[in-house]
C-alpha cells in the first residue's frame, strides 16, 4: 500500500469533511469543528504546523551513525518507533460516515501496534462509543486510554477501571478538553482539575498516569509534583482554544523545566519523520500522530495507518543518519540550527 493511494482513497471517503490537502496546515478547513479544522480562525491548528516549519536542522555527515536505532522504551515496554497513534474520537461527525467509530479507532490502534508502536484511544462525547475504543484495545492486545476531564471524578475512575480491564498499559486525562461544550451538551460537563483532584485520580490506578494538554512549564512542573508519569505537550490539535502557540514553540521551555523527571510526549502539526526528529530534539521523548492517521484509517484501514507510521519512521531514520544520531537518546539540541 502506498501513500498516494491512501490519500486518494481517503479523499473520496472523507468528501465534505476533509479535502486531504497536499499540505495539511489547517488553512482550508479553518473553523470547521466538528470537522477536521481548528477552532475559530483555525490559527492554533495552523501554528502547530508553522512552529515546526520554523525549526531547522543541522546536517552532519562526518560520523558513524549508519544504522540508527529508532526504538524507545515507554510505559515499561519497548517499541520500534517513538511515533504513536493519538487518541482520536468522533469518526462520523468529524471525518465522515465511510467508517464507524469502531472501524476508525481499531484501524488506528491495530495499525499502530502492527507498526511496532502503540495506539491511544479517546473518550467520545457519546458514552456508548467509548466501548468501541475499549474493544480496539482488546483486539490489538494493548493500548493507552485517555479520558475527558469530567467534573465527576467518580465517573472518570469508573472509565479508568474499564480501560484497565480491557488491557490498557497506561491511562490519563486530556485536560486540553476541559472546555469542550459538546461534552456538556451530552450531559457530561468537563472542566479543569486542581492538583488535589489530579492526585486523587493518579492514586486511583496502578497504571502509569498521563496528563495530556500541557502547554506551559508551570503546569508541567505541577504534573511532576502530583506524581504523573507522562505529559503530552498539546493544544488539542488547535481544536479547543484559538490563538495558542504551536506545541513546538512551548516544548523547549517545558523540557528545560521537567526533562528527566517525567516522560514528555508531544503532538501537533507532525507531517513527516523530520518533524518527529524536530520534536525529539526540542525535548520530547515520543510523538503522537493525529490527522495523518485519520487519513490513513479512511484511506487504507489498519494497513493504511501502519503504512504511514512506517513511512514516518523510515524518514526519521534517514534524518537521524543526516544529523549524526545513532539512537533516539542521541537526538538533542545540537541537532537544531540557530540563526
């Protein structure tokens, strides 16, 4: 399966929801939420892409990094690549009815696992669709579950328990969904969480706990203080708050504050393996893919998702050769060019 075929197929299946643009930068779909766009002017989505584009790499070719190792250890497991499938929900409403929720999320989770990585599931506004995510974890054998920050902590804990029983190897909350009106309209109001509330949630599970939606060093430090095992530097794909900076812009400051104290993951605007290298050099330990894998799922199902992750991993490996990095741990600030 090739990328061109995947994109052409996806474009037909996602008609009216996504144009599958040559460059997925949020310009054409600005404000299309529900849909594939960014909130309001769409600037937060576009800024994720722009922020990565502003990062430049030092080409270094006098070294012995001939066969770079792209493997990483995360959540007590070894993966072939640091590229993972992001928690995505709302197949029909956002991407079109060519796939139902189970088909889309299963393609992402199973495709990620087939590529030697791991897929994450989200927590849809329609509670019945959460079962589709859990089923995808059961089918794949493992996954990561991220729950919306409901006001009712008891409800979050119950959803954690279901994820544990389904085979999740890590779980957490996406605080970047704290203002989602769609959740309130479905009778599940969400909101921000205090350090005390996060501590209570962390203590309710034995699995590694992830806080998704961290965009400042101050809040990253708070996640370390409450005992979280990982954070995701993310503005929710630019879909919740207009005019935020890109994830790549805030990542260095966050890494400076908490690198080595907590696992740092990042998402937003990743469109190639070189983009993955940039986020790793800026301080991330792993990277999540969102929109590209939706296109992969609609364009080729499980195989489409696997193909895209493998393509990005191959591009990452090539970029590592050309920047002198033998392993993921070797990717540091020296890879980045500064004017």
